[in-house]
C-alpha cells in the first residue's frame, strides 16, 4: 500500500512471499517509482500467484517490471494462474508499464487483472504479450492463454477485455485473429483530461509509427483505451513509448514521470 506522507509518496504497508519481492522505491519528485520483482526464471505450471496494490489519496506511484515474464510449460493439464488487483483512491495516481508476457511452447496460463479506481483518481496502464519465443520458432505454440483485464470506476464497469487463445483449436496467426502480428498490448488512461479529442490526438501519434496496427478510442467518460498489434518488437516498443510520452506530456502534464531501468 502506498500513502502520501510529508510531501512524498511512501510505502505505507508491504508484505510479500516468494517469488515476489518488494524492493526499494525511488523518488521522482513527490512520486514513488518501484520495479516489481517477481520470478526471474519465470512462472511455472502449478503456480498460483496473487498481487494486490493500493494507492491512497494524494499518492503518486510508478510501477514497472524487472523483465519480460516467461511462462513455462508443465506436465499434464496443470497451468499457471496470475491474479493482480490494483485499487486507486480519490486523488491517487498510478502509472504501470509492464514488459511483455512470453508464453513458451506448451505453456498454459490464466491471467486476470482488476483495476478498481475511484472517480477522482488518475491512472496510466500499459501491458503487452508476445506470441512466444519467435527466435526459436515458437510463435503461437503455447497450449492456452486465458486473459481478462477489467477496469471499474466507482464500482461501475468501464472496460472489459477478455480472450482465450488455444492455437490447437483455432489458428491464431489467421487473418481475423492476429495475422502476422507477434506482439499485442493494451494501454488504458483514466483522467479528467481523457476526452474524445485527446483520444484522437493519441491516435494521430500512434499512426506515425510504422509497422504497427492500433486503435484508440474514448470508451467511457474519462477513459481512453488503445489496442496495439505488431510483427516487429522494436516498432511495438516504439509505439508504446509514443503513447506513454504523449499521455505524460499532454494529459498528466508530468513529463518527468518516466520509466527507467
């Protein structure tokens, strides 16, 4: 849990069990920046990992990942379960930019994310997933990925993203699904400045990045959603960076809040 104390955001309460580890937070002005350390080798069949983050009023938090999260296969039908929940109070602010999830060949994963925001909060969210270890010829060779991303504001559902990919049942590389895409991701913004005009401006910035297909829209009052698909990792990273920079500069008016290694 992050709180606001004496002009700075601090860790007010923390508890973790392996493979999670709570490291040191760094200050960027009054904001706290922390890299979440999960499992370096990745996650494995049978893992059932849960993470909960709460941002109190006045606190501003940046969360990033240590590296891409690798999902390994396991024996039989056993899979990996990941459940993350983020709660942001009124006047709280949360920025999350995650490295891609990489499902290995024959991996089975259930990934659920819940974003519970108060109406007066602010949030920037960016996640990503790869088709697999492309350099090893493992595109779309996982057994199953079930994903759900749910955004609520004052308890009301504003955005729901849910899909289940089972390449053995339906070819993911087919045109209607991913086509030649190997990288996909979602960016969400909740902010009073998130308007239809702001969504159009983000779309314009995204359109300048080649080899990336993407759509940006105002899906609810004060909520912008962007979906990205690309066949090239470098261009995909560039598109995510463009969205982040534009949102930080134009919507949040905090260009200093940058994610670093």
